[in-house]
C-alpha cells in the first residue's frame, strides 16, 4: 500500500451515521470505506437511461425524506414554543 495522507472532510450527520453503520456491517474502517468509494466513483462513465431514472428516483426519495424530517422538526419546535 502506498503512503497515506490524513485529510479532513466535512460530512452531514446522516452521512456520518451511514458511514458508521456500513463500517460495522462490512467490518471495514470508515477511512477504508471512503477510499473505496473514491476508487469506485466514475463520473464520466456512461449511464444507461434506466440507471439514470433509478438515480433520480433515489435522489427524490432522499429529498422527500429530508423535507418530511425538516417539517416534523418545525412542527415540534412550533408546538413546544406555544
């Protein structure tokens, strides 16, 4: 293995939670998972239309989940302020 360099990255709480979960599931360090994700990332790789649709659906589902969570926090905050 080549020499490794320490890098600091900023991650959302959701990304940190996922990284920790995957680390336990796959018995790999969080750093190794990040290294593997970088190695697997190919932004210029051709994407089929079906794959693109799946990606868009996954992004929309994540957006819906995030918005639903944010709305719940707003309602909780407003309820406790009254």
